[in-house]
């Protein structure tokens, strides 16, 4: 199966479909999952300092024998690494963990801490060639506006919870004028069976000889979402990549759009998130 790409607002060409490695525990399991994905043709891995498995990602890419420029690496800075004077060192440590000279896409993971200083440091890292594209995760409201107002490089992506039950129409509309691409986390509702078993997915799966999950992933791709479902199951890994050979009609897309409940799975207010995560420092 060949890849499909999206063009970011900074000109870089990004594989639209990848593997997310959140909750793949440890570098060994991560290296195994990423190696299996690369062997199937995946060329995009989404990790984060907070996932504590960047070394496993880097090792799998090195051992794959693929040219570095043929694999897209996204990682994310945790708030403990935010700040104009703190973030540059954190980026260098991230490069060392990933065993690479540059990161394709670097995101601010959460909207608290010195995110303004961190954004400025990421812009400097782009100029220094250590990072190619920069973006945000989990930003909204005033803190998003603050970044948009001060940024000299506008965010290339926004990574947020996004799936058929929670379609993020307002955020999408807000970011469309600056060309920021939407990235879907929890693209499968974190595996929620109510979402995966919606009758429309079964109907369309039967029509196209695809699984329910493949129909959901196809819906994301046709909406131009960048998507990286997590799995360590070899059958799921293969199935999740075999979504490039069929196309949902406009009417079928609309039927899935109609599932929007504007309701997320991950209910944590900004204050709660700040309290829960604010003092956590991931190991180097
Ligand atoms: N920026 C953020 O704050 C943030 C937050 C959450 C996630 N993310 C990113 O988004 C990625 C994806 O999110 P996620 O892992 O939480 O949720 P997800 O991809 O929506 O769902 C993962 C669940 O779906 C199951 N699954 C995967 N493929 C399947 C298939 N073909 N058939 C049936 N079940 C399948 C997996 O189980 P098996 O392993 O058994 O297949 C797992 O339980 C993460 O890995 C991470 O990279 C980012």
C-alpha cells in the first residue's frame, strides 16, 4: 500500500497516516511495534517525551535501514521543558534520545507552563535546522490566541482529540485561514466499542469489504485529518494501513459526520490538567 501525504502550511510534505505509540510501554516494546510498522510501509511515527519511549522509536528507525528523510518523526515537549532558556537543551536531549539530527515535527504537548518561551525556542530550533515543522497539542481558547498572536511561524498542526463523536468543527474553522492541519488523537475513540460498533461502519465495511475501524480511518483521511492509530496487534497494524484503496462517497461521509455528539472521552478541565500534570517531570 502506498502512502498518502499532506502539504503543511510551511511547505513540508507529511505522511498522512502513521503509528501512534502512546501507552506502548518501554523502549523494547516500542522498537518492536515501530519496526513492524516500518516493515509494512508506515513512514510516520507519533511519540512524545511524556510517552518515555523515544529511544525505542529511534532504534527502530536506525535498524530499519531506511533513509532518515523517508521516515517522519513527531515528538512533543512536556511543560517541564518549556521556557526560552530551558527548551533548547530539552530539544538537544530529545534529539539524542531519538538518535537523530532533526525532528520532523515538534509539538507543545500541553497548554500550561511557559509555553510562549517554549514556542520562541522552537522557532529558533527551526532556524537552526534541528526541527522542521512546529505545532501545538491540546491548545484552545485564550492560550491558543496568545500563541497565534506572537508566533512568527504559525502552527503547522493542531493535535487534539478528534473522532466521529467529537469532530472539533469550531477549532477546525478557526485554524483553517492559517492552514493549520488537524491531527486526530483518540482517532478510534481510544478503542471504545460503542464508537467502533456504530451500525454505519458495519454497513459501509460490508459494502467496501473493510472493517469498521478501516471505515473510521478512511473518514479521517478524507477529511484531511492526519491520523496515527495506536496498536501493538499485528493484524490491526496491517489493517490500519490498508485504508488507501477505497473511497467513501460524499453521502457516506455525511452519514458519519452526523454521528457528531460534540462530546469527548477525555474530560479534564485546564485547571485539573495543570494540577494533575503541572509538577510531573518525565525522565530524560
Ligand atoms: N497529544 C495528546 O495529548 C495525545 C493524547 C492521546 C493520544 N495521542 C496520540 O494519538 C495516538 C492514538 O491515540 P490512542 O492510542 O490513545 O487511541 P486510538 O488510536 O483511538 O485507539 C487505540 C485503541 O484502539 C485499538 N485498535 C487499534 N487498531 C484497531 C483495529 N484495527 N481494530 C480494533 N481495535 C483497534 C487498540 O487496541 P490494540 O492495541 O489491541 O490494537 C487500542 O486499544 C497515540 O498513540 C498518540 O500518538 C496524543
